[in-house]
């Protein structure tokens, strides 16, 4: 076999590689624990690391991930609808007050059912389903 380096250089490189491998093996033996343990088993005589307490931590919400959303400007139709809803609510409140004022003493007038706006109806949670007996 033909080598491109002189044999003396090859011997020096081989000795250096041998010393590195022997020293790595010795370091592994010296630093190995005295008794092996299974994965997840705690080291005997050593308390586990303290749990981290992050008092100023906040969960990542959609605003922190995507950035704050810009409030869009209402269209004139939406503004009119909001005004109409406000007026309807005020009229219903006035009707309840008038009914309470004209009712005889000792009779509690039931509040008139207010018409819920579509936004309130959509936001109302659905009633929980009946549970089957166990």
C-alpha cells in the first residue's frame, strides 16, 4: 500500500488518536455514577430541582401572538341599529317603571320581556344538555 505521508508522521498521528481515545474512555469511567438507574428514577440522596415560580408570567393570547386588533369603524347602518337598540331598551325600562308605579301596593309587577338584540341572542350560551342516568 502506498501512503502519501512519511511513516514517522503516520505513527505520530496514530499515537495521538490512540491517546485521545484512551483519555476519553478513562474520563467516562471516572465520571460514571456508582450505580446505574432507570430512566425517570431520581438520584438517591439528591433533592430534585426546585420548581420554577414565574409570578409575572402571562399566557399567550391571540393579541400577544397576532398583535392588537384594530377596531373597525361602524357603518351608518350599524350606528342606526345601535341607536335603535338603545332607544328600545330605554322605552322598555320606562314601561317597567310605569307599570311598577301604577301597580297596587303589595303586588310585584313582573318585568316585561325585553326583545333581545340579535347580538345578545347569539352571545347567549346554550343550555346544558340533559345528562343520561349513570
